[in-house]
């Protein structure tokens, strides 16, 4: 509740490492914070706390006007195993923003639900190669860990070694994008300061 956004961000960061579910309600209240970085940090942390109270509040964010809210909510829902978010996550595969499409694909990979395979296959030819790679990874996750494994063809007397089509995990991708976003926010802040000086 501190008026300084940096203080609120520091508090969220502390809660993330403590992983105390008592933090869920305070974090939910920050989903409407005036600062975009605070909202993003709250969504990200809710995805790590593994508390399903957050699911109902995160699903509507998939349709938020803010791109940052949409893609961070998508991955948070995937991490929470929110299968009730399957339909909006599939819809997010067609989002106008490629980061949102990518995170929606990765989230569906977390959920390992065979019913979304056809939708993910459509993203294999996405105009953004990163989205196509995310869809490919999600299909791999569903095939190896989900129900598709039961119906996969296997050769007799021969083990078939599964190899991940992507070297980088979803979390590595997430942090790469995180640092890009933070760099962008810092850049915008510097531009505003320069404008004020003039």
C-alpha cells in the first residue's frame, strides 16, 4: 500500500521468495495497481505461489488491453494448472501480439491437455518464429507428459528416446522476456525524464 512503486515492487519480490500463500489476497489487490510494473510483478508472483484463488482473477486478464498483463497472465495460468482457462488460452493463440501468442502456447504446454493439439499445430506456421517454437515445445510437452503418450506409436523391443525440440525451457524464455520488458520500462522512464528536463 506504500505510495512509492519501488517499495511495492520490493515487497512483491520478497513475497515471491517466501512463497507464503497468505500473500495471495494482497497480491490480488495489486492487479489494479496504477503502475504497470507492479501489476506485472503481482501476476508473475501469483503464478509462482500455486494457490488457485488467483485463477478466477487471472483469466479475465487474458483479454486485458495491456499486452504485459495478457502474456504474464497466460503463463501464470499455465503454471497454476488452470484447465478452466483452456478456452481463453486457446483464444489467446490468435492474439494480435506475438508475445501473448507465445506465452499462451507455453501455458497450454504446461496444462498438457490433448484437446488443444489442433490449435497448437496451427501456430507451427505462425509469422513469428518464436511463437512457432513455443507451439512446438507445447506439443512436445503434451506428447511426452500428457495423455498422447498413451497412444503414441512405439517400436517393439526398442526404446524410443524423446528429445526436447527446444534447448531453452519455458522459464528461461520467461526471464529473457522479463529483462527485455524491464529494459523497455527503464527506457520509457528515461525518455519521460528527458522530456521533463526540456
